[in-house]
C-alpha cells in the first residue's frame, strides 16, 4: 500500500472523507443514544439509518472526480 502523492489535499478537500467522518460521528451518536434518549426523544435506529445514507454518499463521492483535487 502506498499513499497518494497529494494525500494532504485529498484529506482536506475530498467529499468522501467528509462523508466518512460524518458517518463516524453518526455511528458514535447511535452508541451514545441510550445515554441521551431521556433528554431527546430520538427513535432507535435513526442514527444508523443516517450513517448508512452517509456511507452511500461517501461511496458515490469517491468515484466522482472533484475539481479541487488533481489526480496526483
């Protein structure tokens, strides 16, 4: 495995990375839901569903060319 020559630009500008970070936050929220459910009435599974949608968006964003990032 080898890093891309422009890995810093990919981390900064790639939408796939942003979506993956959001999916991680949503997964963490799903884990924390039992702790906050008495304060916020959030249905079980909502964060998991949002995480799924976000990961799907990351997959699509990964294969679409993005103007801010060159090919290396």
